[in-house]
C-alpha cells in the first residue's frame, strides 16, 4: 500500500469561522464514514448518488467521502473542490468534469459559480455534464 499523503493535509476556516482539517481519508475513518452515510437525508442521498443503491455496502463506504446535510452552505464544498482542483492541476489534469441531476439547482449554481460549463446530455435527459478547464 502507498504511503499516506500527509503533505495534503491542510487546516482551513469555513465561512462561519469553524476550523476544519482537510485531508485524504484513512482506513481508520471507516466507522465515521458509516455514520456519515447513515445520517444523510433521502433528498441528499438522491442528489449525491443519483441512482446508486442503498443501504450502503462496504465498497461504498470506501468510495464515498462527502460532507453530510448539516455541512450544507458552510463553505466546505467550495474549500474541498478548490483543493481537488489544485491537486488535479498539480498532477497534470487539464479538465475536471462531473454529472449533476438537472433539477439539482444548488449544485448547478455552485459549479457555475466556480466556472464550470453546463452541457446538456440528450442521452440522459435527467442529467447534465459540468466541465471546467483547469
């Protein structure tokens, strides 16, 4: 297994003044990830995971590392996305893209404010593709 990238850990401050530590997830975080996923509202599960099945599987706990409902509108998504874009640029990525539910106005507003272009997907009318050149 690769060495833990501790150099990526950074303390940041949210819009409400709280300090948070942004760092890559570790195996020992698994119990907290289970709690996190258990506490998501049905609406948040739908908006984050679209059509992914729940209850959660062990594979999902290892894969998903997002922020829960009580973190909405704190500034942490912008902070984490900024860190992700910075890391992607440093590793030579030219673009970042994702899929967003067409009716997820909060996320579409968020990514638009970050400079992502929103593209229709005729093959998936319920989704849009969001793309940003890094």
